[in-house]
């Protein structure tokens, strides 16, 4: 379908009929979505294998399981979230009651990326459904099998006037952005995020931008080095580093660098094996373009471990670089691949200054047993979210809203955050008619004096 205006008008008409505002309608849609995911688990895993060479373990952990948990949590809490909330009323509003009514925006446009092509399409869709919106989902053309699966699953089970999937490349996204929708939710790169925001500004459409950036991972001298190495290797090289919250580079205290790098080597071998190119079980790079960009970074600094690649399979083995400087290409933009540059430090304050001289990252990870070190970094560096003594795991909690700050994004979702992001909070004051306060009117004697007495 090329006439996106017609699709949007269809969805707007359906929304204005009030269908989606019914809580039982929303719950029914969420239950159906959950059933469809469980019933088609193997087909989805096969699609992810074809698109990104993801193992069934990775597919379930990072794509399917996390989404099923999100649906379960939403179903459990939705009836509570949709209720108007009573809030306090000031003394000047005596006799009145104040409420906040969450209401859906209308037609939401969700543009999903390729790195977690199922999770990052369905997780925001759960929020859009829960909040009572209609939705148009644009999956990534770089993962065509997962995109086709999503399109078929939605088309067969949901009317297009409620939820529709539109497949296609950048030109499809551009055409959709020219139309007026009521909300735009985008996950992807900073560069494309700027294009999305510019397009949204033409219609003053509110946006959530889940972007990225260079997320630091700091290993202080007092860290549990063995556990740090394992958890960093897991968070960095999962999905071949194609994770928006993967540690992008590592700052390590010079006193423990040598020991840590040896432990890192052991952790990589333990988790992924010694030859991922031959075994072929490692996630591949999504496209030749991304692959060619990544292998140019292998000339930066000095390879400590890894460095091998296979162009025909689009595989790059987990690689660690040292003696890297901020002038190297690898340190310019988000890496988004299985390459981890290591920079040493010995002055915590100076390291914090260097991080703050750059764009605010989406994530930050601290490995230290010292609470004052932890707090110093948290208090002095602005970032989207992160972990102490772990990586990536903050994404798994529906109680922690996930999003960026500054160039790493606008808005946050997951759990109630997903409901909130797709809801407008409408403020309502219910006034009494039992009496009327006269001093609010200009013709009351000594009105100003009485107002000043109240508002003191």
C-alpha cells in the first residue's frame, strides 16, 4: 500500500469510534498478541537465524522472553494504570477536586530498527495498545525475514484500521513521516533521529527517540575483576555488539589493566569459544555496509585479542583493542559491533571530565566495590541509565523506565513507562457548585487584599 494517508485516516476513524478506549478491548489485544508470539516461537527463531544468525538461546533471551514478560506485566497492571488519578488541590481551590486522566494520542507510528528486530518493534507496540492507540508499525528492511513474519502475524490477526505493518526501506519511512500521525516512536541512530524529529516538527507531532551513543564501561581498581570480565564480555559481545546499550568502550584503571585483559580473554573463550568464525554460531553483522565500516576500526590501536573476520559470512570475532586514543576513528561514533576499545586511567575526576566533554551516553556501567566511587560517577555524569557491577541488565526490569538523555534520546519506556509514553495526561479540576469564593472576582470589595492573604 502506497497511500499511507488512506491508512492513517482509516485508523483515525476507528480510533474516534472509541473502540480502543475500552479496557477489555486492549486486554483482549494483548492476550492475543501473547498467544501469537508463543504459538509462532519457532518460526520467529528461524527468521532471526536467517536475518542475523542468532542462536535460539539469544533469540529467546533478548527478543521473545523479554517481550512476553513485558506483556504479562502490562496485562497484570493495566486496569490500575488506566484509572483517573486523584491529586491534591491547593487551598485556593477549596471545594474542588483535581484528577489526571490518561488518554491515548490516537494513531501512533512506530519505526523499529534491525538489531533486535522483533523486540524493538513489539515492546513499543505493547505500550501503544495498552494506552489505547491505533498503531502503524514500520519494521527494518535490513532484517527481511523478521519483517515479513511481523507483517504476516499482524495482518492475519488484527484489522489494519487498528494495527498495521508497513514494510519497505528508507523511502517508506520518509513517506510515512510526511503524513500527520498523533505520536512517533523511533528506535535507531542519532543521525536518523534528527531526521525524524525534523519531520515531526512540521506537524508538531510528539516523539520518543530511542537512540544510542558511546556508552562507557568503567572498571575501577577495586572491582571484582573476574566477574567484571565475564559480565562485560556478555554485555558487549551479545548480538555481536549490535546493541544500543552495549559497552561501547572501556575505561580501566591502569593498576589492574593487565590482569583484567587476561581475564577478559578467558571470559570470551568461555562464553563464545575460541573460534567463532569456524563454528558459525556467533551473530553476524547485519549488512556488508556495516561490516565494511567495522573492519576499518581493526587498524586502530593494537589488537589484544580477536581481530579475525570472514567477509562471506559477515562475521567478526570478539575483538579487544588497546592503546586507543580519542582521535582514532573507532572513538568517533557508536561502534555497534564486536569491537571493544580499552583506555586506561588513574585519575577518576579527569576521566569523568573526558566523558562529560562528549555527548551524553545512553548507558554507563561502573565496576567498583566502593560506594563513594559509584556515587561520584552517578552524580557527575549524565546518561540514560545503567548498572553498577553489571551491564545491560537494567533493560530487563519493567520497573525501570528505559531511555536516553540529550543526544542519546528523548522519552523512556518499558513497564508502566510504555503506557505513559503513549498516553497524554489530561488534567481536570472538578469544581463545587455548593458555594462560590467571591474574592476571585474583580468586583469584590478588597479582592486583591484577600487574594494576597490566601496566596502568601
